[in-house]
């Protein structure tokens, strides 16, 4: 699995990375991650940090955006961090989650059962996905996609 992550990151760093995807079938049951991430805590988090469960988010720390984890990720600004607690996160049948440029999604410290069952589409560079299992099973053709719809290469994408 480490080789798969390395391949994704290396290809994403090249200027030829256009629409790179990791097939869901690579790994047990279409699973990617998690690895040795220690996570991040919510207590005392700065204003650009949002803490979420599968059913709610701490709106006061999310810039007042939403109580929905998916919406907070997709509408986050560069430099924002979304901390996810234990649980199964699903964007809905046939839907995916866009991870924008400069946004970090990381598991909460001490939480080791964070699973996303929807495709993650990395749509910009400087994005981080850390300590989160992505398991779409047979529901989606890809668990993780890195899109490059412009001539600007995607770089500094961290998957851990």
C-alpha cells in the first residue's frame, strides 16, 4: 500500500498528472489508508480549525459555515483544517468529497476508527489527508482521485 501512496504522490508532482485515480480495487475491499498518523486535537484549536463527527461539526470553529462535515471540507479555504472524530463518513450514494487546495483533513488525536465511504477527489495542491481510511468497497470505481484540470501541476499532496 505504501508503494501505491508513493506512486500517487510522485505522479501528482509531475506536470503530466491529469485525472490520476487510485482504483478502489487496490487494497483489501477497495481500501486506502490509514497509516501512522497521530492525529490532532480539537481543544484550543485556532479559528481555521473545524472539528466534525459524521453527524455534526463545531460550527463556532468552522467559520460558521455549516454543521455538515462534507460541506465544511468542500468550502474550506487554504490553510483550514478539518479534524474528524471516529465514525463512518458518507457523502451519499454516487457522491464524492472534493478536497480543495491547501486544506487538511486529519483524524482527531486518539481516534483510530475514522472511515470515509465516498470517493475523495483532491482538486488542488498542498492538500493533506491524514489518518483517515477511505473504503468505498464496490460502490465506486475509485477511492481517491487527483484531478488536474489546468496546466498547473498538483504538488505537495500528503496522504498518510
